[in-house]
C-alpha cells in the first residue's frame, strides 16, 4: 500500500450534510448538487400486494433506469416487489409509472412519499393545537433532539424496579429526581406489563396513578405520560394532569381508548405487541418481523385517524420485548430506520430489558446499564426520537452525545 500514489479511500458518508461538505471541498456548484445527491443515495424499497399488471410495469420501469427489481408471488393475482436503486432511478421510474395507464393507481406518489418520509425528521406543524402546552412543547422539540422519557412504575411487581416507588411520596420524589437528571417526559405506569404478568383491576390501576399524577403535575413543567391500555385509567389520569397516553396495545385492547384520545386531543404512543403481557412470550414467531410490525403500526395509525385523532400527535413504538425473541429485538434495533416510512416519530424502550441480560450472559436488571447505553445510542443513530429509560442521568448523557455525533453540536 506504500506504493499507492493516489491515496485511494472509501468515503463513509451517511448524511447529506457530510456529502455536501465533501462537495464543497471538490468545488461542486450548487446547481449540480441535487443531481449528484440523487445519484449517490441508494434505497431498498419493498411493495406488497401489487397486482400483476402493475408489477410488470414497475419492473420494466425500474430496470430501464438502472435499478433492480425482485419479485415474489404473494397470492394468485398479487406480487411482492423489492426495488433497489438510486434516488434518481426511483424518481424517473415513478414518473414513468405515473405516465402509464394504471387506472387510479397512486404507486408513484406512494414510492416518493416513502422515500421522503425516510429521509425527513419530525416536523412540528405550526398550526397544530393541543390543550396542554407541555405536550405541545414536547412535539416541537422532537425536530431538534432526542427526548428522554423517564420510567416511573407505581407498581409492586415491575420487572426492574417493582415496589421501589409504590409509595406515592416516593414516586413523586423519584419523578422530581428524574426531571433534575434530564428527563423530558415522565411516564407513569400502574400495572406491570412484564412477560407473564397478571392484570390488575382498573380501580387498582387508577388508585395507584391518579394521586401521583395530580401531585406531580403541580410541581413540574414537563409532560406526564400514562402507560395504560385502559380507557378509564387514561381518562382519569388526563383529568388529573397527565397529557400523553402510552398504550402498549396500540389502542387495540380497549376499543374505547381511541375515543378518549380524540376527546382529550392528546398525543398518543401506539406500540406493537403480539398478544397480552400474560402470554406474549410463549414462542412468538413471525414470517416477516419488520413487515408485520410495520403493518400493525400502520393499521393503528389508520384506525386512530378514522376515530378523529390528529395523525400529527401519534408516536409509534415497535415494542421491544413484547411478543419477541432476543433475535427479534436485535433485528428491530438494527433495522429501526425502516419505521421512519410510517411518517411518525419513533419511541424506543430497551432499558434494562431481558434481551440485554441474555446477550450479556444472564445479567440481572440492575447490571444492564452499559447494555442499555449501547441500545439507546444505536436506536438514536437508527432513527429513534424518544428513548424510554430507567437510568435518566446516564441515558440523557448518552442521548446528548449521540445527537452531537449525528447532528453536530
């Protein structure tokens, strides 16, 4: 290699900012940059359930513009297609598809929208209105940095800190400590949803969370989220001063949850789960993990909008540990950016989860700090906008450092 007079090196450029910096060094004119950017950005996009006529046109268009198209029969008259190519190839193919006779097809629009969403960051719309200014500020901040959600379990049996903050005074004190350590949101749960856990009555859940919410909302300027899948508990917490609902079922377990969220006009986190906490870890299996989780969340968003919920207040969570094996959880972290195509901010909750313990040789929850830090940093690098954690001080520092690398100080 000492004889390599031209000093070749492969550039590792993962953002338009870094590419533009290199183009500056090369003296490339501004008017030429869009063409260059479109020709160096590669995407792999999958379309499901395309009819055979459309599939033939898509394949022809894509191959004509230098891309690759791979087909798989989905059903007798439906095809799945994986497309690989530059952004320019996608643009030209989409334009060609739009010019052909394809009835009322919106494939070209869907393809362009998926790529645009994948490349975009959450934008806080100027015209959005929420009754609670705390949650409005939270949504606005998502465009600029990763937010840290502190976990407050007001339960006797949560997997990591069960019983530690079951006393209401201790719970409030711990929440205040998390705010001091950098929490942007406090997430309060009154029922353990660890694998195998038994549900509690809604009356017990309300009696656990409402006094804490009521007292805490008087003392902090950060939004309070309620971790519940029950509409009655959600409404009681919102009346007491909470402003965000975090539903592990994606508003599926309780059909009244959507009407509560619509009525209170509050942000809602919809999570993927495969079954209830009691039985979700009984040999969970998927034919297409990322596809199935994405479609579950997409359906949650659709159903929420149909119920009158503003799509712009919906946040998605792929549900680490909820009906998933260790390999499933690791794949979700690795491929997290795929959920950006849903167009909604992403929340990740990996903190102290059993996957970390198993990967690190059977460590108990209180020894999973470093593993949590690794998953938090990787989740942010792969697209997470909110991280839900137990160790707020340490993970706030991890988030700040990761943001500095990704976005610049």
